[in-house]
C-alpha cells in the first residue's frame, strides 16, 4: 500500500472516530406566537411581551445567551423548529408523548389545566362537575364518569378550540363523535365566536381564559364544567421545545431555568402576569 493511501485511511479513521463538535451557542432564535396572552402577546409598539418573555430574558441572562424573539403562527412552530428556522419554541406548549416523538422539551416551567368557557346565561352554564379537577393520569372511575357526563352534555353542541393543540387532541379522542368541533387558527378567533354566540363553548388552557375573562366584552362568560390535567394527551406541564439534536442547548437552558425556578423568579413572573403561581 502506498504511503498516500495510508495517510488517506488514517485521516478517514480520525474523522469517523471523532465526535462532531457541539455548537458554541452564543445567539439563539426563539419563536413565540405573540397572540397567546398573557403567556406571550404583542403590545401596541409591536413588541412581544408576557410571562414567557420574562422567563426567557431571565434564562438567557443567566446562561449568557443573546436571545432573539421571532413571531410564528402556532401551527408552524414545530415544523419551523425542526426545519431550523429557530432554535427554541416558547408558546405555552404542553409536554406530551406525541410531541416527544418529534422534539424535546426543557423541564416544565408551568402547569395549567384545560377548561371550558361558556355564556353564563346560555345552555351550558350548568355543565356538570363545574370547578372539579380531573387528573387523567389516574385513569380511574372518577375520570371515566366525568368524561362520560361531558360527552352527553356536549352532544350536538358547537365546541371551539385552537388547531394543533392539546385541546384539539383531547377533543379528537373524546368529543368529536358527539360535538360539532370548530378549529381556529388562533384562540382570539374562538373567543370572538363565543362572544357572538356562533359557538356554544370554547376549550383552552385555564390561564389563557383568565386573560379572556379580564376583557370588558367577556363579562357574560364564565368557566363551566370540569377542568382536566395530566395523562398522555395533556402531559406533565409546559416547557420550551428544542430539536432532538440540540441536547447541549437544552442542557444550558435547563440549568438556567432550574436556577430561576429555585430562587422564585419564575413564580414572581407568574404572579405578575396571572395573579396566581402556576409553577407548582
């Protein structure tokens, strides 16, 4: 064998045995919807602000990262992340088994059940189990009974929810064969239809609806029926999303986020934006 072939083979062996260098993360791009108040919302100046923005600013300061926020429609956040359009997604996204097949998540920074909102003077104002919390991770008799009752009471009713959400997955499993499910691009759109009487009930994250109820034109709306959390569909909480190839960035983010959770900073941001602590 010639010396040149020995050199070439040695170089190839070195390349194959040396792991790829981790990216030197200094600047990251973070996608948010910018219309999911108060998690993230666009103010009058066009700037995205909110609970998740405050968390992000805190985490990036601790991790010494330059973080740039970009607006992205909800139905494009996961495709955009996997395609490399941005590096992180923070958009009130629940950590679910289905999403974990495609992407990874940070440790949870919040937990919020899903709930129903309806006209307090309408036909669903007396929906059963109002105020009761149903934990689907238990898969017990109480959960089954609550779901059976909900299915009966929503039969033939018009239910509004945002497309590609955990609520949409929940409705697809439990309600689509009994209720008329209307999917919307944004949560604002189903709120408007609910207030106008074009749907009977809306279905979204509880903390999102707290923002809806604070609006003057929502004075006739109220929470109805049970709230749900846990299980394979709703997951253990809400976290930031990462590509599966970016474990190093995920580790950097998690270390800073854990510090912010441990010293009470995230709880402080929660109280500021929601008036309750949703980190517990």
